[in-house]
C-alpha cells in the first residue's frame, strides 16, 4: 500500500479503538465521524477515478462537501461496472464478490489491500451485538455454521465473516456443516443431539436460505432440531434469488417451531459485499426491548427520498444509504437497492426497491454507467 493509504488505515483503526463502545446512534462521536468521513472522501476522490467522475457528475467535490451527509453515495452498480479501488486492484489480498443472483455474468467486486480494518470492524460489531456479555457471559459459544467458510468460498465476504466469527468467538467444538458443496443436515442433527446431551448452548449461524433447506429436510424426516436452552440463532441475507419470500415474523415462527428458539434469541445481520461493516438487530444487547438495526460507531445510515435522494425524516420510507468509514479503499458512501424507515433507535429494513419507484436512484445509476465508460476510456487511452 502507498504510505497515504496506510495513514488512512491507521486513522480508521484509531477511531475504532476510541469509539469501540459506541454505536452509530452515539452523538459523542459525531464530530470525529464527520472529520474522518470527509478526510476519507477526499482521499477516495483523489485516487479512485471511477468514484471521482461520479462525484463530479453529482457536482460534489472535497471543496463543496461541508459535512459527511453531503458526500454522494455511489450506487452499488458501480462495483459491477468498474474498479472501485484506491489501491491497485491487482495488489488486493482479498477480493469479495457479490453472488450474482440477478446477473451471474456481472458480479460486484470489493477490493481489500488489507483486511485489518474489515476484520476489526467485524469483530467489534459481532462482540457488541451478537455476543454481549449480558446475553452470553464470557463472550464465546459453540458455533454450528450452516453456510460455507472461506475455504469453500474465498471470494465471499459472508464466508469470511463466518470464518472469523468461529476463529474469534467459537469454542473448540464449533463446526461448519456445509462441505464440498452440500449442507450435511444429518451431521447437524447429530451435533445438536450431542449438545443436548452435554447441556451445552450453541449458536447456529447461516444465511437465511440455509435455514430454509434445513427446515425442508426436517419436514421430510418428520423431526425437529430443538436446540439446548440458552442457544441463539443468527441469520443474514434473506431469501433474495432463491425463489421464496420469507418475512421476519415467518422466520421467527420457523425458529420457534423447528429449533425451539424464541424471537428474543434470534438476531439478524445486515451486510453487503460493497461495505466493510455490518449492521445488526439490537435484540440481544437491549434485552429484547429494541429490534431496530444499527451498527458500530464508524457507520451512519440515511434514509433518502427515492426521487430526490434527499434525507427523509423519521418514519418515512425511502432508499437506504450507508456511510462506512471502514470502506476506506472503495467508497465511504454507498447507495443500496433497499428500502427502509428511520426510527428513534436505528432503522427498519422494509425490502427491495423497484426501479419504477426510484427515479433518483435511476439517475444516479446512469451517472455511474457514464463514469464507468469514461474511466474505461481513460485507461485505454
């Protein structure tokens, strides 16, 4: 990495250490967040050509951005259309790629010259929202993972997430049950039975659609996989691209029926390949009083009007934009394809946005496509 990049990394890590105990709702770090967000934006504007052209089309530069909310969030389409990287992409130690469920021929890529910031963000958020001391004394659990690890899917940010979770917070008897391209339901049932015999609480982790496969298998066998008392269920990703719709209430009903775990012991994580941090339900760290999502202190979330991309007040539905200091090598501000509502305690995820409902998002995507064409022309020239 160039020395300037290392200095940015050091600044982000120092910020994380300073505000590790805070959340994205904490006003105590507002001033520091604003200063560092604008510093990273200026660095990305200088060294990320695709992002710079997009920002110029939006008439935003480091000279016109006066606060972090002015930083233009780039549509996630940019990660599919060109290279979103400050450092040379060929020098990345990891390249996380989107699943390609909507367009297998065009997968988004997030390049990571170092995983130090990504992993620091993941560990801090996981410890705070998934394994708080109040819910899990000692901060470690036996983990049963229903999705691949990074040895199976090295370009998956989620696979790396699960691997780091097990390595950092899992007990020695933690296991992955997705091997050689298949989910071993029988081995999972045997492990659950052994945990029951030992009266050992476990945490089951997996993509949401992995639970659908397990429930299908349990139905076919006419059995349940009731977890030991004190167990937790962690899911992420929803059912996008898997031919089913599953509302959160229905998922919780599944967990109660087939796993014996109530909603107050279930936690959902919201993550994206295009980001370097994750956001979480606050169920466990608030003793079940708040489920709205939030994240660590280096993430801010805005809900934007779909047509104008102007921030909306609390209670109104709009497009979600995330500002993630950990995303220092790509773009600090990301415009998603998700709908949400801002609440007093964070935000609620509503679902995916339809193109016809988002004229402002469509205009932003058009500007990304034009920026990608111009950047590619610069490279060829």
